[in-house]
């Protein structure tokens, strides 16, 4: 499998698969479950690989929630470059 990873620029445009579902839930005291179909997993992988590029500054982050990408009832996910 090959995943196209767009080059980072300051606008950090997210590149999603055509069809995807992603759900995030907090279970128990210290567990987060991220449940996704193939399109969702590929999209998440692409976002993580985008943040992993050498020219991405520390603190650069992406918010995912039910109003922009996650299924209804999901908790927010923040992906952040350290």
C-alpha cells in the first residue's frame, strides 16, 4: 500500500480519503479507543505522517472532533507535533 503524504505548509490542509469513518471514545480511566474503517485508518496515518515531516514545527497540531471529521458521540482527538 502507498499513501500520498502532502508536503507540509503553514496552512496544514488535511487530506482525507473519499469515504471514511472514525470514532474516538474514552473507556475506563486511562484508555482511548479509536475505531475506524479502512478509509479512516488511512486518513489518520496520512495526518500523522504529515506531522512527522522534518519541517513541521513543534506545537503544530490538528483537532479532530464530531463537527469536522469524527462520528457523532466521539471525544475530541488532538494530534500534535512534539
